[in-house]
């Protein structure tokens, strides 16, 4: 199952970029044998300042056709790492070819795009910077792959 990280904003060189790249590489390496990956990033940027709706349109175009859509949203479901890995495996085992994780901009995800989501995940009730959410999601994807592979990275 191919994994797509669709996000508003361009991540520049720096610590966040380094961490995302590291976790993506680890996920691709670990997930390959599990039928997970590759993980690709799709960055969009609303240069005309159209707000959440304009960002939603750009994000919608970045989501592959037929993909399971998962929004990262404070109103979403809070999952433990093992629960997240089980969801990923369930989607894969159900024959999904693509899963797209959607991260909105500073104002979040427009209601029109949130309503299209098949699933919504929260990293807690706090609001996180969207660039940091990208790092956290990449790490959790890698952690999920190691859980599914029975690796030592995740400790309970």
C-alpha cells in the first residue's frame, strides 16, 4: 500500500526536514517487506492567499484517485501507536492501494475536505504546528511499520 503525505506548505532545509527525511527512509526500508510504502510527500502552497478552501482544493488534487483519505485533525480519533499500526495493517489487508494522510495549513483543514475523509486522527487536543505534525506523522508511520514487523523500536 502506497502512503502519501499531502501537506500544505513547503518544508525547507532544517531540523524538521532532516527528521522527516530520516523517518521516511526508515519507513520505506522497514515497510517494504510488509507491503507498506513507499511513502511520498506532496506539498502544496496557496500562493494567492485563498485560505482554507483554496488549500483544500490544492490538497484534493494532490490526493491520488481512490486513496483512503486520513485527515490529521484535532477533532479526530486519538490512537495509541499499536492501534495506529493495526489500522494501517487493516487498510493494507483490505486491499487499499493508496492511503493519503492530509495535513492542513495554519488554519487547519476546510470542512469540505474534512467531510470527505474516511478516517481522522488527532495527536491530542492541543494544536500542533503543521510542520511538526509532519515530523510526528512520519515517526508514527515508521513506528507502526516496526510494530508490524515485530522490531524492537517500539516498547510498551
